[in-house]
C-alpha cells in the first residue's frame, strides 16, 4: 500500500510509476530510515496525568469535606463519610469526566499496544489508566451508597416544611386561647392575630374550614353572681337560637382537631397530619381521626 504525499490517495504500486489519483511521480529514491528512532513518551505521560489528576481531585475534595465537617479525625469511617460527600459534590463533573477519560484512555492505550517498541513508559501508562478506572468506580460506588441517605434527607426536608406549618398553627391556637380564653370556632379566626412576619397567613393558606373541628369536652359557662338552679343551667346550655354551625351561647371550645394535607398535597389521605389539641399525629396512626368534610361558607364571612 502506497500513499501519495501530494493528494493522499492510497494505491498499490510505486510512486516512480506515478500516482493513480493525481499522476505525481517521485523525483528520487525514498530516504532511508534512521538507524535509531527515539521512542515517544507523550501518550504515556498523558495517561499518567489523567490518572493522577483524578486521584488528586478526589483526595482534595475529601479533605475539604473533612474540614467542613469540623472533624480532624482521620478514622476509617470518617474518611469514608467525607469521601461520600466529596463524590456527591463531584457527581455532575466526575461522571462525564470519568467516562471521557476511560473511553479516551483505553483507545490511546490500545494504539500503544499495537507498536509497543515505539513508546516508552508502558508500565506507567498502564498504571495511570488503572488509577483512572479505580477512581471512577470508587466515585460511582460512593454516589450509589449515598442515594438512600439523600432520599431520606429529602423526605426529612419535606416533612420539616409540613411540620413547620403545623407548629405555626399550634402557636396561633395558643396565642388565640391566651387572648380570648378559648380556641376559635373557625380556623379562619386565627387571621385576626398579630402576624408581623406573615407566617400565620401563610400557614392558613389553602386550609379548608371543614378540616378544622373544634370540640367542647368541657363547657365553660360565664360565671354570674347569685345562685342559679341546675335546671336553668341545663336549659341555657341546651337551648340555643343560633344556627347549626354556630356555637351555642356561652359555650367555649376547649379541644380541636385540625387535619392538614401531607406530602402528596391532598387532603383526606393516609399521609395527612392531624393536629389534636396541640399534638401532631399521622392521620393513619389515629384510628378515630374523623375525615374532614367540606364546610359551606358561613354567612357574614368572606
């Protein structure tokens, strides 16, 4: 196989007879090969640098993770935890870089194996490629190990956001009870409280009125001077001219149930949160938790 130096055409034959592509002819005999050819070291050096860079990069990120954790302990599990953090931080960079390094390095090393006599540092190149492969596998393994923990942390952050809303409503209930001596008959009454940072308004946003169910386990009637007959007290507590969804006159609510949607953002499901008298429960854990109904708008309210 002869390659024409003028046009690059490949053909079987001799240039002294002319190129089959462009017709160029050689003007003399080809130069003799040198007695000694120096082996190339560029490819070996490149493979070594790639492997060393990946090792040093992972070590530096691991040290940074140890420093950020505030732990100067170099125990095995401390280093493993720091390496997991470093690998997770490098996931968007290390994964594509590792793929490019392994794919390119393998092809580069394959060309060196074709004519090993032309290259120097074959052993170093092989070690550099092996280091790149080991670091890539190590980073991938550490990322896979941290996935369950990352999912748990994400779930914890979601639960913390929902619980923060619940605690804000509990705080508002206590504040309302401190000011008025009883819990509100309607959850929207909490919006009348002082709310400098807007946290109560944000917590009340999208809360269905039917999800709030006050209870009067103990009827607190206003005290009056003089002795009254028990029958009169019973009549006052039982007879009322108010509408069905209005509290009876002199009746104070002391207990309540408030149901909030869970992570699925849907009410009336098993992952709902139930606030019962200031204590947070999972709705699925409370067997007698009533399902809220969609209450109609009360007259006189907007």
